[in-house]
C-alpha cells in the first residue's frame, strides 16, 4: 500500500511540471504587458524597460520557465506584480472562503443527488422516475452564472431573504452554494441512478432475492454498497474541482476566494499569482484524488489487495 502511495506522490512531480509549462506558455502568448499594467500608460518607455529587466521578462521563454521551476524547488514562488507581496500571502487568506464554498457545495450536492438517484433507480420508469430524470436534465443544463443571477433576483432583490454578495456569515453562502450545488446534484443523481440500476442487475442481487432477502436489505446492504464506489469518485472529483473551478460562482456573488483572485490576476497579467495558484490547486487536486483511491481500498478489500500488490 505504501509503495503505491509513494509512486503516486512521485508521479505528481512531472504532472505539475507539465501543468506549469502549459499555463506558463498560455500566459506568455496572451496579450498584455505586466510592466505597462503595473506602471500605467503614462510612464516613460525607460521605466517599462527597467521594470521588464527587473522582472526577468526580457529573457527567452524557456529561460523564464526554467528559472520559475528552480524557484519552486526552493519554495520560492515569487512576488505579486501588483502588491509586491509573496504569492502565497495573496493566496492563503482567500483559501478558507473557497474551501468553505467547496465543502458546503459538495455536502449539499451529495445530500440531494445521491438520495434522488437511489429513489429514481428503485422506482424505475415510474412517474416519479421520469419526473426526476427530466428535472435533473433541465437543471444540469442550466449555466451556473444564469442560475446564480436568477437566485439573486428572486431571493435577494425581490424577497429580500438573503444577501446577494460579500461574505460575513453563513447566510452569504446560501445562494452561492445553491447555484453551484443544484446542477452538480442533478448530474450526481443521474450517475447514482445508473450505478444503482447496473448493480441491481448483478448475479449477487438475484441470489439475495432467491434467499428471501427483503427489498430494503437488498438495496441497502448489497446494491448500494457496490454502486457507491463510482459515486465516491465523483464526489471527490467534485470537491477537488470546486476548489479551483468555482470562479464563476465567486465572481457572480462577489466572494473573495481564490477563483475570483485568479481572474483578477489574469486580467492584470500578474503571472506569479496565476502560476502560484495553479500549482497549489493542481497539487491539491491530485492529493484529493489519491485520498479517494485510498478510500476505495478501505471500502473494497479486493481493491486493497490490488494496491498491496503494487
């Protein structure tokens, strides 16, 4: 088991280097000069040249990339072009907001999506199943930003029940979590339904029925346990993705999270902040997926035996 974990941790390094190269290249070809953004349009040309030289922007692309990688191995992620603060002094204060949003979103998604998927599978082709299927397809197709704006119009502007932006209490998270969780819950309900239906067709289910097991026992003790493995993967991926993919939600609701800050950094061509946030989130994503695999092994002894062989 430990050898498998060590191998997975070692694999993270080349993946991170590849991610850094891709993002670094994209930022290199996008329009905009950091020196002009930092100093403004009215600064003399000499000031632009001096700042470009100071930031190392006059060096070739590969030289800048290698220098950045060397800095990472020294745990030096540079300073923000705008604030001149260390990169992680910019990122870490915003991480709790993004983490809270991701945790609440995944919790609500799971509490809604998994039970609805189970109910839909147990009552296959019933009016309830058809209604849940059609409803989930509609909700899953709704763009997140549009849903967020509609929630603001209804619950904040018209009814006045909830705040529309900012952060200060759990009330500020209600609308963002609804906007992010409802489409994910609809998709998760579909996945859960499909996995449950597949599990219900297996031989061990027929064996349990032939032995006189009750319907509730068959569903809870046999079908659900095996159907949940792919759902666990989806929950883990949803949580990891929410940490870096909640930019639209944070922007719509004005949350001071990492996603919102990355967008601002991209607009101002603040390369160190974008790169530092990318490395941080990519590493976090792979660690979370490793934890999901280990959870697989904890639940399923067959998978644990395979890991121990590796």
